[in-house]
């Protein structure tokens, strides 16, 4: 589904992604691990056609990037709080449905699980609750690929459990995600890659080795 070859991306003349190679097969759930500032978010934005890149090749579903066709097949869930605060949740759903096909019944089920009132305005919810809403909405989009950046960031234990519950409701699907909360995400992912010096340094499918490899690579 995703093929990346010799990807090179800079910020302010400094390489962030440097000759990076990467492939994802349909149905994989890939967890990108690295400390802050190592390029995880940048990589997801490049894949989502949000950020440009200087060199290399990207193909998503056989389509070369950049392309608006790729963006239409991806659900990108950003860590950034980027929804309209004055909109009610049902208004946000209608607005997003103008750009992507959304499974309304799934979104309503997610809101029920999260105990979120769809008639309330987005600004009336706490920062953590707004994160839950963005994740629920992104997972309700009928996409071929889900890119999820730090879905558990700044959430307390109870809210993190709710996000993990939403992920557990997803049947099938292909995912690439980042998170600092290793324990919660481990059961969801089936492949773990470690980003260092602008490249994917190591990878494993053995959940039991993830923490030890992380300590070894980033100590």
C-alpha cells in the first residue's frame, strides 16, 4: 500500500528525514517509535500530502505523491487541535462529510462510547475530550489508510483507555501511528519501527522486545 524510497526532507536546511526507505502492506498496523524531535510527525505529514519533500519517491496505492487523490484516501488524525470551536459536533460531522465519506453510524457509536453529546459545541469540551472527538471522527472516515499522530498525548489514564477502546473497535484497516504511551498501543500494533537519524533504524514484530530495543536505540 505504501512505498517510500530515499525520502529526503529538511527544515531550515537541516535534514529531518534522510534517505528513508519504508514499505507497508495492507492490514499492517505500524507503530513508529522515537523521542520528540526525531521526525515522526513530519513523516506522517509527508505521507498525508500535507508537507512537501525535497527528494525521493512516495507511492500510496500505486499513486505517486504528491497527489490530491492520495489525500482523499487517507484519514490523517493530527495531534493539533484543528476543528472549528464554534461548531457543534454534528456540524463538524456535516462539514467533514463534504470532503470525505464518513460512516455516520460508527461515529455516533463512538460518541456514545465516549459519552459525548453531539449537540454541544466543540469549544465546550475539555482539551482531552476534544482529542477523543478528533480520534473518533478520524476513525469514522472510510479511508484505506489511517495516519494517527500521538492519539494519547496529554491525556490522563482514563481518557487514554477510551482512545485505546476506540482503536480496538476498528476491524481490519491499515494504520501507521505514533505515540509516547508504549504500553497502551502495544496490543493494537503488529509491527514496530524505530526512527533515528532520519531513517528507520530497526524494526520488530515481537511486542515483548519493544521496550528493550527502545532503550538500546535511544539511551
